[in-house]
C-alpha cells in the first residue's frame, strides 16, 4: 500500500459521520392505552443533543424517566436512559432512517434495544430484550398532543 493510500484510508476512518436528523421526535406525545397515561416530551435537536423525559401514571401511582440522545465520548450517538433518576445507561445507535431510529445495549439487563418510529402524528416507542432468559417487549403508541395534555378520565 502506498503512503498516499494509507493516509487517505486513515483520513476516512477519522472522518466524522453525520448524525441522523431526529427532529421528527421533538414535541409532546401522549399514550392513553392499557389503563395508563404515558407522556414523553422531547426537545428539538441542538448541536446533536435531544433531551427528553417521560411520566407514566397508572393505578394512582406515577413514575418518570430522564433521557437524552447525544454523542458519547467516542462520537457515537447514543440514547442515555435514567429511569426513576437511576445512573445513566447508554444505548448506542445501530440503525436509523428518515423516521426510525434503533439503539442497543446487549450488556444491559433489560431492555437490550430501544426503537422509535414516527408515522404522521403517531410516535411508536418499543423496548425489547431478554430478561431471565425470557424474551419480552413493551410498546407505547403516542399521539402528538398539546404540551401537558392529559388523557380523558
């Protein structure tokens, strides 16, 4: 291999890859199915950072999660989850399309994958993986809503 070829190969390996446009996730999203009220709020992307949080209400109890989508120190985009304010757990970007994104962390107990997909004013979120050698998943179907809208009682 010539020196020029080696230098070009090294430059290509260090060239930054462009992050996917996740502006389609921004907004307030509400799921009123399954006897629960679940909402997610996502900021618009700002220099590669989206900040989100979710609140779930069911049977008179509430829970929350903080999340962010941002590059890790190695530059790879990741979904970083903090359910109930726990320590941050990163899920690295493994797939993206115009209105779909998938993050994975096979070392996490559950979930192993986090998927988001949008069709019109519907945002679907899904988590999946194995827990105690049993494959399981959970899915939310959010509708775009006005900020702080609530489910009908």
